C-alpha cells in the first residue's frame, strides 16, 4: 500500500482526495495539520516510539511480575489446602481413637503430625495473604503501565515508521523561498526510508513563471486548485506508486504535430545582425533555430529565426557553450527594436 | 563584383532588388521566373548544344512562393548544381510571410538565410557581406546586454491524452526534467504552451535517431483539462471521419 501524506489545510482538498481514493485500497491518505507532525511521520517518530517501546517493556515487566506473584499465591493456597486436607484426615483418625489407645506412640505421632499440618496451613495462609496483597499491588502497577503504554502508542501518529510514497504540501508552507525550504526540509529527514520522499505542491498560482519557482529538483509536480479529479488521480497515483508503471487507463489519440521544447539561455551580447548566448548544449554551425526573447519584441510572439555562426565551449569543468547566432528573416520593425535595445544598453554602460 | 541568381516571379520585388544591387555597385544579376528555369541554368536540356559551364554564382535568391515541397525542391536545385562551380553557393530565401513559423519550414539543408519582402537594402547588404570572402572580416561590434532567450527546440508529438503527451525528439530528455512545450496541438491554452514533466524517456534512440519521451502536464489550470477532453473527443470524431483510426 502506498501512503500519501497530505499537508494542506483546505477542507475541499480533503473532500476531493477522499473521493479520488475512495475505492482504491492500494493507497492510503494521511492528513496532518502541521509540518512538525509531518516530519514525525516521515522520520518514523523516534522519540515517541522510544518512549512507547519503553512503556510497553515496563508494562510487560509488570505483567511478568504480577504473574510471578499470582503463582506464589496459588502455590501457597495449594499448600494450605493440602495441609488442611491432611490435617483433617488425621483429626478424624485421632477422634476415632478410644481412650485406651490415645497414648499409644502411633496416636501421639499422629497428633504431632496433625499439629505440623496445622502450622503449615497457617503459614501457607499467612503467605497467601501476603502474596495476595503483593498481587493486588502488582495488578495495580500493571494496570498503570498498560494505560501509559497505550497512551504513548496512541500518540505515535499513524504511518510513522512506514514508507511515505508522496508528500503533498500546500505552497504556502514553502514561502518565501521554496529552494531554501526544501534544503532545510531535506536536512530534517533522518529516517532513511523517507529521505528521498517525492514532493508535490498544491496551490492557486496561475502563471507559469510563478509556478516554476516551485518546480525545483526534488519537487515533482504542482497541482492547481481546485483539483481536476481525473488528472489528480492519474498523477498522484503515478508519483506515489513505487513501481512508477501504473496501468495506463488513459485515452490517447495518435496526433502527429510539431511541438517545441522550450529551453532558456542567457543572452550575452547583441548586434544588429546577430546575438550571442550561453547554453548547456552545443549547437552545430549553420543550424537554424527559433528563439524568443523580450529583447526581440515583435508583434508575432517575440520569435525570431537565427542561424548558428559559431559555437565554442567556454568551460572545462561543465557543459557551457557560447554561441553566436545570425538573425534570419528580419523586417524593419525588428531591426528598429534591436537598435533600441542596443542604444539603451550602450547608454546604461556610459552612465 | 558579385554574381547573383534571382529566382522569383514577383516582378515588383525583383525590380527593387535589382535597383538596390545597382546602387550597391553590383550589377551582375541573373533573373529567372521559375525554379525550373533556374535549374536549367545548371542543366541545359538541349543535348546537341555544346556544354557551356554554368557561371559561378555567389548567391542564389529563391522566392519561397515557387516552392511546393521545400525539401524536395531545394534538394533538386542542389543536386543539379553539384558538379558545377556553384555547388557550394549559398541559397537565401525571399519570403512574403514574415511569420517565423511559416519561414521555418523552408529552412532545409542548403539554405543559408532568409529575407522578408519587401526586402530592405540593409538586410540585403548584410546577407551579401556575410558571404564567405565578401564582407569585412573584422568582428562584429556586439553590445553586452542582459536578457534571456528561449530556444524552441523542434520535436514532434506522437500521442496526446488528457494527462500527457508522447513526443519524438532528437535530444534525449532527462527524466523528471520540467519543460514548457509549445505547439498548435495545445490550442486549448491561450498561449499554446503547457508546462510538463518528463515522466519517462527511452534510453536509446530509434533507427531514425528519435528518442521517445512522455511528458506529464504540470500545473494545468482549472477548466483546462475539461477543454482538453472536449478537444480530444472532437479530434477523435474527426479522425474517424477521415479514416485515420484513433
């Protein structure tokens, strides 16, 4: 069973999540109200677990002691009963003896024996009474230990000491800087089994640039509220599942269409005919690429075609390249825009 | 003196270009009105005529209006001149459409540049100056700026669902990498782009050098997934009608 730990105070989210996972016994939802409690679960809750374990051990000890005392009570009771039974037999025998045979050695011995049994019975009775007192005390101690152990075990959150498949957390907990929060959070994870728990964020952000602040290594998704149930179900199950190979109950269409994967690179310099940029992948000479930038502000979505003039690796320790691209298909408005950018940068430099 | 071959049926543009070249002091211009005529220059059909070597051109200006199938047409042009002195001559396109998405499909192997009509003198001169051995060899004056460029790296969708998209890319994508994806297939969002996480990418490329990567949509705004479902249903019906299966 995969566990999803949820830290988001919004009540409607709980309703939706409960609905999504209502009929699925392969997933369990754990709701917590604060980050410290979430950490207790993720870290297996060692302090409380240790206390609960110790209390359980004490309870077990008290039970063993109680059993010992109870055994003593029983033993003494049996002794007493035996002595009384034997004493009674002898008493009857003695009573049946006539006055002539009362002083015979056998009868005298029998009387002595009877006295011993009486004494033994009295001893056993006293010991039994003492043991019964001890038993009552031990019972009381055992009851106290049981109550304490149960209390401590109840205080250990459900799911502690178990693997968490996914931690779903509201974006408000990651403020002001998600990167710093994640770094601190990772340091707080001491339970190895959950040290790499996947994290997904919930929130109301609407723009890509605000959402991308949260999509740092270690965070796998951002769910915009209110959740789309089918989408959330598909993605939450995938993230929480160990195998990561869920049966795809997905309806897909074969559609062949051009798409573009968008990569961001830093522009280094610009001229009227070309620009240079730093990239993490090399470009081939004369290859054409499409770019977009605020600097290339044009009516048509700020896109420009460019041809690679040259590409040079500029770092020995990392994949970093400086490439120059020649603008292709330039029209007057674009040239005017580029000149404005150059003028602005030049005047800034002069200042 | 540069020798330029202009292949275009746009009389107005041809006249303007001719005038610009004249003002630049470059009068060696050969003008033809169709691609077939252009190819003829390199491949005379009259077998009886003596073989006259085609002149060496420094630049071929080719109007995209004359191209029905860019890859084939430009390939054929390259093929006919492969044994001539103009085998390595750069091809610069003339496009009436300034939309980069429209020009992009013409930028096939053999093409070096593109000019948007009406052609500006400065842009034409820049193209001429950039030809090997023609323009000034001094380095361009570049101005340091602060900015970010988004590279639109071409890929192709293979399969689209309400939760994810399978794409074929020439570049291997690291799993769990987040990437905005742009495309007309995402017409369900105002910007036609969605943020997605690579949930799986094949370790090996196929025979054609494509890696298949599945991207799960991330941070889809409320209501969008519903639009996607409606769109998918419509697409399904359209595909059925076209007999594409689905």
